[in-house]
C-alpha cells in the first residue's frame, strides 16, 4: 500500500509563528531551502520525512500535531453549514472543501461564523415581536455556541489548566484523598464549607465566605463542586489569562467560559491526567471500574476520556456526546474523524437514543459512517434525580466511542465481531449531508442528490434518492 502524502502547510505556518521564527530561520533549523519550505507551507509539496524528524529533534514537537489538526472538523462544519436550504444545490465538491480547510483554515472558520450569524439573524426575524424596540436586538453570536466552539477547536484539552489541576491533585496521595485536599484548600482561604438540605448544588457567599453544598447531591457531585470552587478561588489568574487568549465577543461568553474552565479544572483534579491515563489503559477503559477508582460519575469519566489529548502522551481519540430525550445535543466533542451535527439532533440510528429505553445498562454498537470509517460506540442513560419526591428528573443519555481499530484496548469490544462488515450499522451526521440512499429514518432529502418522485409507487420514503 502506498504511503499517504502529508500536506500540512497551515500547521507548519502555525508552528513557525508560535516559535517566532522567520521563514529563513525556520528553513535553516529544518535543514531545507527557503523555497522548499515556502512550497510546503503553501501545500505545493508534502511535508518530507526529513522535516518531520527535524521538528521532533530540533523542537521536541509531537509530530502527530501535523496530521491531527482542525481540517476534518472544519470540513464537517462547512458541509453542514452548506446543507442549509439557503444554498440550494450549491454544495461545492468535497475536494474543494478539504483544500479550503487545509490551505485557508481562517477563511473556513470565518465562513462558519458568518453562517452562524445568519442563522441567528434569521431566528431573530422569526420572533420579530420580541426583537422590535430592544436596544440589544443586534447581530451577535450566541455566547453558549461561542464557548462550545472554543472548547471544540481546542480538542477539549486545555494544557495549562490540566497541568495545574494535576499539580493540585498530587497533594491528595498522602493526605486522604481529593475531597480532603479540596476542603483543606478552601479552609486555608478562610472559606467555611457547609452541607445543607438546599436545592442548588452549590451556593457561595463571598461576603460571609461560606460555601454551602446540597446534602442531597451524590458524593461525587459534592466533590466536583468543591473542586470547582477551588478553581474559581485559587486559579483565578490562570483562568483569566486563558480567557484573554480566547478573545470572546461578549462578557456573557467570557463568564460562561470561565465556569467551563473551572469545570475542566475540577474534572482534571478529580481524574489527574497521568494517573487517569494509566488506569484507563490498565482497566481497558471500563467506565465502571474507573468510576469506582476515582470516585467520579459515569458521565464525568466518559467526558474525561474525551479530553486525553496531551501532546506526547495522548490517549485513545474518543468522541463524547450527551443528548436529551428530544435528541438535542447538549454536550459534544470529538477527537475522532466523526463530527456531530452543529445544528439539530444526532442521527436517529445511533444507539445513544435507545439508551433511554434501558436505564442502568450499557448499549454497544458497531457503526459505520458514510465515509467508510467504522466505530465502536457505547451508550448509557445518565438521568439525574431531583433528590426529593416530586422533584423533576433530568433525563440525558451519553455516548462514548472510538474508531474500531482501537477495539483491542476496550473491554466493551469483547465478544463483538469487529471483522464482520455486516455487523456495522450505517449511521450518519445530519440528514441533509448524509448520502445514504435507502435510510428508513431519513427526515429530509440529502442536499447533494437528485430526487425521483413517482406518484404510482410508495416505498419507505415518498421519493427515491438518485
């Protein structure tokens, strides 16, 4: 089999800029001529083996960065945006989208941002009675989506925050566990911690310097909230510096992102990177064993597994998603080639939707996306009781998965016949960009296909996809 050529011009430029080197100096350190480097940075030539080795030896670079950038997710996001009916049948060829993502990633992101702005303007016009006369009825990105995209394009891994949490967790080894260390850290700052029968999970009063936690909450939730408060109080400078780097468009987005970073710190302290990665490999990624080992919930463990992308010490690339009963995606991240729908729900053929029918049980699925990539997917409900009779129950389901080539490292792949092509169920991302012709769950026609409508015949769909 021929070796696939590596074109990574945008990534090379990013690395050079990060190192504050001119093209001439960078070429000298890589042992290539200036014209040769220029051609590689413009994707006129593939990155040579000599350059890959020089990047590793001269700069200690994790060379997987060259092939694991944003290209695939940018292509997926552009395809979904172009599936909007406003573009009619103007979908560019996939090859053009890939060229844009690899050669002009900033342009691709700008297009995605422009489409998002259009959608939000369209939604405002749909509810014009609410927007009329309001001073804030101006074009602005949704703070929630802006923050979600920030984590999405960081590979859901924030190095500085992750390492700070790992350093904090090192104190727990000799002093009785992370809960004790979190309590001590707050006490050292004059914070009194109380457990009370209250409805909010966490309530902090800065005037009295009192932190109140719900006694109804599960123990792992209490620990997580303790660590979140530790992050907000002891890691403020680090969090603010990270927020400055992100350059959010609104104060609302910045505030949401700060809570997100504090949550990230809490999860990383509860499951410190090096220890957690080793345990995940030893337990073959058994979520229940990891949950017991680290005192974390199943959802917390699954989410943490999707963040294990530290350069030089990467875990298995997982995707992670959480959906509600309507199929709306409330959390999403993918370190794999599988990218979730940015707009709308997940594919109905995916096992995450069936998890609501079997509470307390893991569902396994072998699935294949239209691009021919095969995955193993694990789904389970993570419904959250209200803590008292009559209190509303929050119902969610999560899915965690990876490419099937990692099956040997997953306990959940045992007894599954991953060599049998017929065992893989066909799934997609969004009906508008899914090319499958015979899907019985299709809700709308695919944008890139012509349709045949025959009034004398009716199959599964009222039309035939050509």
